């Protein structure tokens, strides 16, 4: 069973601070996605990374896929209360592109 | 219009009962999924259908049976409910199978199942 470990699992920071969330595995993934989930709702896709070493930016969010395609990071610059939520990484592999989700990082940004 | 809609949103039922959760997507997607999210927020895929054909069937008790009458619908029927089945069940869909760039997976709002 492929496992994706996310760290930290909980993060509470002040508005304006920077933060990085990590997603690590011993397995290689063909692609990896990041989602954000707010209470009472389903996850919403933020980004898909496919190429090792790839960096994608989404406003204040920067996503990086590791060179070996085993890990990824999400960096948020100048966090805002609207960034509060559960951040999930999901790795895809196999012929049918089976997905493995990380346990999630619960982020709270305090105004 | 809601892209992926599932009903009911909340369901409280007794052990041993049989229940169904319905899901519909109006996006014209070929692929639909059922995911389970437990109390620790761990999200795990259960089933995936592509054009009504089952393509992913993870290790799920056979009390869980998905049914796809057409590619816009994927229902989940659960027999003999157990306490451990309590979780949030998410339906989702994507244009095609596989998570390629541009193939966004859209999730429904979830169905909160509580077995007492």
C-alpha cells in the first residue's frame, strides 16, 4: 500500500505569516494533486503537478513536485484567514491511476 | 446549478439497516467516484466507474455495492450497516479517468452517515 505522509498535521498561524506544508512518500507517483477542503464541503482541486521538479504558482500559493516525484510541497506566502482549511495531497500511480490521499494538514489562519 | 449533487446530506440509521446514497453529475463527465472520509479526515477511494464500467474497486466490504444506471449517476448501496461505516461519503466526477492536467475531479458536498 502506498502511503503519503503530510506534515504538519495541524498548523495555526497569524495572518501575514508564511508557511510550508509537506507531502512525502517512498513511492513514485505519475502525478500529484493538492486540494483544499472547507468544513461541510468536498475537496476542491488547487493544482496538478506532473513533471519532476515542476513548480506551479497560484497567486500566493507555490507548489513544487520533487525531482524524483516522491514528494511535494505547498508554500503559502502572507497567509490570510481565507486560506483556512484542510489541505490534502493526492498521488496517482498504476495503470488505472489509483489515487492515494495524504492525511491532510489542517491550517488555521488567525486574523 | 450544482455540478455534483448527492443525497441525502445527512443520514442517521441503526446498525443492520440497508441504506443508499444517490449521486448525480451534470457536467457530462465520463468518470465517477465514491470516496470515504473517516473521522480523522483520511480520504480513501472506494470505487471508480468510467462510462458505467467499474474500473477501480478498492478493498471495500462487499456490503457496499455501487450501481451506475448511466454515466451521469453513481449510487452507493450499503447493506447491514455497521458502526464502523460511520463516515462522510463523497461522490466525485471527472471528464476522463486519471488525474492529468486539465482533468479536474469535482467533489460533491458529502453525505454524513452516522450508524447508531
